């Protein structure tokens, strides 16, 4: 069985920035992805990532805030999306301040 996309959403905001979220269900959990999910959540503009959450191979769960990368503690899909959108809102407010 291959990975199955279980969630996808993309929005282009009025200022031209993009919010794109994709989550896949993996065939089985692994040591890097014990929750059995692969995900990529992106917020950016003009080709630059402003906020990103992902769990690419070799890095496990982590997030990007601008150029700073930190570990992320995955709890659930709902919390992942809520945390990401809160960081998007925070970054948007900082950019517009």
C-alpha cells in the first residue's frame, strides 16, 4: 500500500501569500513517524517560506519560523493544524505591524 493523501487545502490570500496543507496516511508507522502520518504545511509569499511544519525523512516532526527550525511535538492532526494556523496568524500580524 502506498501513502494515501487524507487532507489537502490550499488558499491564496488577498496579499498573494499562500497557505497550503497536505497530510498523508502512511502504510505503517515508523520510528521517525510513529503516528503513521507524513505532512507538509506551508505558508509563504514570493517564493519564501514564512512558516512551515513538516516531518521529512531524517528530521522527524519539526517546524520552520522564517529561517529558524525547531522540533515540533506532534499530538494530533487537529492540534497540528491549529498550531500551524496560529503561527500563520502570528507571522501575518508581525508582517503587518
